[in-house]
């Protein structure tokens, strides 16, 4: 299951072009028996993801990929609150039986609220991954953010080509978790 924002939902694209669908293709090609669920919601903050996690975990989830916080960063939300929301999502997932394997997607934010805020935001993800011993996708949008041709006209949401690059970023971390060759 991919819990996320519009970056996961594939805003502005056909659902088959969003990276969770592209990951499904990789899973199928590797002969693995997983079915991806795209639980991305456009505009969602970490607080919204926290509110949805109980509902999303009604059924067993083998692997939970958490992509949240981008909208919080764009809105200058208090980072202690963002961290607490992500921690609550992780801790709630860890209570499941059976417990899903959890992968955390790192995000960055633009320095609208100062470079200190942006540095603390970026550091939050590796800190949480280390605290909970989680595999970390260092930066979901690596090679996509700010790159011509990989973003839609809004310069925020990945284009179809950008989603393919995001899928590669995710797959590098997710493949070993699923037992697939990279």
C-alpha cells in the first residue's frame, strides 16, 4: 500500500501512469505476488494521512510505503507536529497483526520558510527511518524535482516521465524489501 499525497496519487495523469501502478509492473515482471494499492490523496497533509491510517489498515497490508509531509512543508507546518503525525502512522502500522514492513519516503521542501526550516524538514525523514529502523527512500523526487520534462506545467507534480523516474527511486529501496532483484 502506498500512503501518500498527490505525488503518489498521480495528480494530472492517468492512474496507470502514477508510480504505484509502475511499481505493480515491476512486481509482476519480477514474478512476485503483491498487489499495489494507491492510497494517495491530493492535497493531503501528514495529519490527514494520520486520520486515514486506521481505515486503510482494516485489511492486512504486507508492505506500507509512507509518502507524506510534502504539503505540510509547502504550508510551513510546525515540524514537531509533522514528525508526530508520521511517528503515529508508523506506530499504528507496527501494531497490526501481521505487522507490515514499512518503507519511508524522504521529502524535501523549498526554502520559503527559511533554510533552517528546509534543513530540519529534510533531516526529519532519515531521523525517523533510523529511529524505527525503516528502509528509507532518500528523496522521492530525486532527479525529478526542478528538472525540465519531468514535471507538469505546475512545476510541482511529476509528468508521466517524472513518475517513471520516481518509480525507479522507489524500486531501488522497495525491491529488497519485497525480495526482488533490483
